[in-house]
């Protein structure tokens, strides 16, 4: 069990604002911290700012004409803005993008091996880690010679995560791992995240719309709306919070809510009052 109070802080995001195209304000004073060895969830609906936050951390905003205009992002006390994305990879920060993004023309195993491109510890160590990935993702061992573009969505998500592991990361930024997957596969993906976190000590910051499953596996959560953090706390406390249960888990003390019941949702939120 992660002891958040005594854990080293790996990542600090301090009151950042992000603007796209010099005009569109997307993040409005977002702050969060990620302890070493933890699973931290970044929650909220589509358009809340989750992906933008991850791209700000991995310094990928410039490719989309975005920039951090206020605040700071520190990884191990060093400003992220001072490094390009490739430098961050060598520092141990890997982002698994939304939508999986495998190299479709390569086999599953070739995809995995691309994750070790920056390593300099020799073929034997890379082969050991490939076996480690296959232990966590036995389905990939079965499909290792298959062209990635012809595998299922779940297998592609596993391939993308396995490729990230092959770089021997300290922290993985995982964007919408449940997107487009059947519920059984979503559960399986999160079980693997937990196993990798506990077995390899990899820190996770994951952006996820599926609040229910994310809060069952995360240690701590932040809820974003319209580019702002509106609530945060230990995952167990958020699961029991009446506002979170009503507006994000779809239930309240009276039972599951219908869309008609939550039409006055924004007006009624206690934390925005």
C-alpha cells in the first residue's frame, strides 16, 4: 500500500495555464502532485483538460500549437520546459497516447522492441525485459508475430503499454486506457496497471473518463472540469464522496440518477457553490 505522506514527490504541476493558438485558454490554474510509486488518476469528462495536462507534462504541446503560459511543471525538481520530449524519455517519463498508436505495419514484438530504442544496457537486458512484458501481457506472447494493425483494440492497448515498459520508465502517463474497450478488457488493463505498479515500482499518472474503475485502482485522484481541478483526494474518499457518487458514478443515496435528474448538475454542485 502506498504511503503518500512519506513518499517522494516525483512530479509537481504548479498552477499552470495552457493556451492553444495564442487564443484558446484550455487549462486554468491546474495544480497536482504525483508521489513516487503511486497510481494517480486524472478524472473528468471529454474536453475537461486531461489530455492537455498530460501533454504539458511530457512537453508535447508545441506540436499542436499549444504552450504553457503560466505556472511550472517540475519532474524530480527540474523544470520540464527546459527539456525536449526525447530528453524526458531518457529521464524516465513515457506517455502512452490516447488511441493506442501502434506501428501498424510492424509485428507486436517489433513494436515492443521499439520501446527499447534509447536504451544502452545491451541485448541481454532488453531480452529479459521483453520476457517481463510477456509475463504481464501473456496475450502479446501469443500474438507476438502478428502485424499490430490486425490485432484487436485491447491487444493494441497492451502493445502500447508494453512498448512503454520496454523503455524502463520511472513514470508512465497513460491517456484514456479504457477508450473503446469492452468492460472485461478495461478491468484487465487496470489489473495490469496495478500489477506493474506493485511489481516494477512504476509510477502512473492516468487520464480516464471511467471514474468508477479508475478510483478502484488509483491511490489518489484529481477531478477536472473545464480546465480546472474542482476536487481531489485519496481515491477511497472520492469513491464515497456524495457529489462524486452522484455526478460521476451515476448514483446517490437514493440510487442511480437519470439524465433528467442531473439537468441542474452545475448549479447544484456543492464544490462550485
